[in-house]
C-alpha cells in the first residue's frame, strides 16, 4: 500500500499523543492532581481520535473507486464490505 498524503499529518498527531501520554505517566508517578491528569488524558484521546478520523477519511477518499460500482458488482460488494468495516472505527 502506498503512503497517503495525510500520513505525515497522522504521524504528527500520534507523536503528539505519545508526548501527552508520556506526560500522563510522569504526572501519575509524581502524584500530581487528578484534574491535570484528566486534562492530559483528554489530550491523548483527542489526538488519537483525530488521527484515526483522518486515516479513515483518507482511506475512503483515496481507496474507494466509485466507478467500480458500475463496472464490477462483485468487487463493488467487496469495497462496500470494507467500507462498512472501516466505519466502525469512526
């Protein structure tokens, strides 16, 4: 599979999440306040959610050949099954 245009953005988002997660671990080890820890966990969650959403949308935009639906019903059915499977990650 080829690298998509959005992959560098996704990598940056995941690195940001990784940094936030490292900060959460350090905050827990240092017994910092729960409010601050929850805020950092929320930042991790948001970064991962945004990365996942970008990946799924990019996949749909670039990996689904709409013309195929008119040309090859069986392959179109395979694409629709894949589409249904990937949307559960949104």
